[in-house]
C-alpha cells in the first residue's frame, strides 16, 4: 500500500525492531478499503448556471456585505459543500451593479454591496425559489464532500500511527475505541 503515512507498516521492523510486529494480512486490507473510501478525490460540486447570482441576491436581501463575506456565507450555509471562487463572485457583483440590481459603497478600502429597489423587486419575484444551498440533495452532498470524508481519512491516519508505534496495550485500547465508534455510527443510521 502506498501513502506517505504508511512507513514500514505494522511489522517488527517498522516498530523499532522489537520483534512484536502486528499481523499484517487483515489490517492492510481494511486500511486499503478505508483509505480508498476516503481518499477519493473530493471535488466541490459545481453549482448550476446562475446559482452564484441567485445566492448573491439572496444574501444581499438580508444585509449589505462585501465580497469576501458573501463567499464565506455561501460556504457556511452549504456546510462547506460549495465555496464559490472570487473569480465567480466578483464578476457577478460587477454584473449585478451594471444591471442596477445592487450598488456598492466604498468604506475603508472595501466595497460593501447592497440591493437597490430594483434588486429587491427581483428578489421578491423569486421568493418562492429556494436558495442554491437549500436545493434538494444539497445537505446529503455536503455530508459526502465536506467534513465526513476528512474525518474518516484523519481517523485512518491515526489508526496507522497507533499500529506503527503503539505498544500492544495501546493497540488493544485503539481497537476498543474503534469498535465503540463503529457501533455508535451504525446507531446514528438506526435513528428515525
């Protein structure tokens, strides 16, 4: 198995030559499977055409913001599943300004954008539409591309480290912790 955190594995050689190596057959298969599940390239889902525009208008309907605030707010509301780039937000802000839907006020070297009366009318006309971060499946996609895969991969790295450098007692404790975590994860799925 390749990977920067794997070192010499769970063999006696990898544990300082103590002669107390881990059996490698099953553990490496399990690690490969876990690593494969969480190390897949995770990409931010591409939002549909016009979603940046819709998101910007929805946020500015709540309060005036500057560009970086808009980016952060979209990322936060989508639970990390969508973080638009400055290269998509700032041109959208300029376009909305050109269309007369928003205006910009400069203060302390930073532009703060707010809706114009025409912009409010557009937002009110589209009030029945959900914000892009509220679309069906967005929460599920967020869980798949956000914190859960990272947490799983971080866990796999910790398991590998305990296996490489831990004493037999530490390895036993780690196995107990992992068994309990597995049971708790399945109990989450069993909830209504």
